C-alpha cells in the first residue's frame, strides 16, 4: 500500500460510521451488521481514500473503500474473501485493514491513515504495545532540520503513531519550524 496517492476529499456528504467493537455500519441512517469487531473506526479513512465507496475500482491499481493494492489484499484478506477488495464486503475490508495495520502500521495509509478512529483504544495505548511512549502531554517544538521520523525516534516511538496523534498534520513530510508536536 506504500504507493498511495493523495485523494481529494469529496464534497458529497455521506454518513458512514463503523461502531468500534460492535461491528455495526451505518450508511445514510441504515444500520448494517458487518459481523466484524474492530478496535478502529475505518469510515473516515474510507472517506479520504475513496469518498466512502467501499466497492470502488477506478482501474488505478487500488481497490475498495480502503484502496488496497492487490498484493496487500492477497496478503491480509480474510479466508474466503473475494479475489479483490472492491468485490469484498465492508466487513472483509475492515478485517483485512486490521490485519494490515497490525503488520505494517498506520503508514500503510500514508495520507489517509491520519483519519483512523481509534475506537476503544487511543493511539498512545496502541503504540505502547510496540514501543515506549513519552509521558502524557509531552510536546516538542519543531526546529530547523527536524523531521517527524527523527523526533519520533528520539522518543522511541514510530513516526506513524506520532502522525496519528497529531491529526492537524496533513502531510508528515511537511512539518514546519515552530510546529508543536504532541507525543
């Protein structure tokens, strides 16, 4: 999924929510049981990636609501899922996303991953399973030459987790001197 492109957010308003852990998806007010218990709300990632169209295939090599590459889909799709993500149910796509997130981290969605809802967990509690996180409320002011990668590494955490905690950062490669980063 590393070669993601930036999508323009759709001006079309759609109401899409996945209730964390409940396996419930609401689309336009209709409630659908996805059968997937997820610790994360993938609806905003899908809005960013595909304008919330879980069955999109534009022929660009990315498929489904979360814009899986074929190789990522093949590696992480649940048993019995269709051959491509755009042919799969939302539940199968969410299950594959959870597996992808566990294996690759939020960087699998380098632009839209910032929109991942953390459900019953927080980015800090998810991160702490992989690394040590600074104390609550810890911040750093960006200086000349700083990158999100080196700031995170100095704290002993992944840059992707810092990016998720700082949702105001639109592009992790574009932090500026004077920005205040929360850890």
